């Protein structure tokens, strides 16, 4: 039994997306942020990147230009 909506969701999920490196200004936590999330926030920072909230400490979570963006289907830190 196949569900066409779930099939479409899965195929969308298999497309590589751009991930950008973010670093917290307060606690130095880093993470890769999906372009879909980046695009969902107003681009308040230089380079068109939004400032978002650090998931660890609630501080300023900002784009880290020292790491080039990556194209990946899954989170770049996930073993695939
Ligand atoms: Zn933090």
C-alpha cells in the first residue's frame, strides 16, 4: 500500500539542501543549519543570513563564514 503524499514527501526529503555553519556568540556551540530554516527568518546579518537563537544557551546564533556551506541530503554531522 502506497501513500502518494508520503511518497512525495520522501522524494522531497532526498534532495540535497544547502547547510550553513552557525556558531553561538555566547557559548561557542556550533551546528549546521538547513537552508529551509535560514530562509524562514529575516536576513538581518551581513551576507543575507538571519541571526537565530542558540539552542544551547539562548544567545546569538550567527553564521560562521570560516566554514563553507555544504550540500547534503541529511544533517552534515549525521553518519549516513
Ligand atoms: Zn549558545
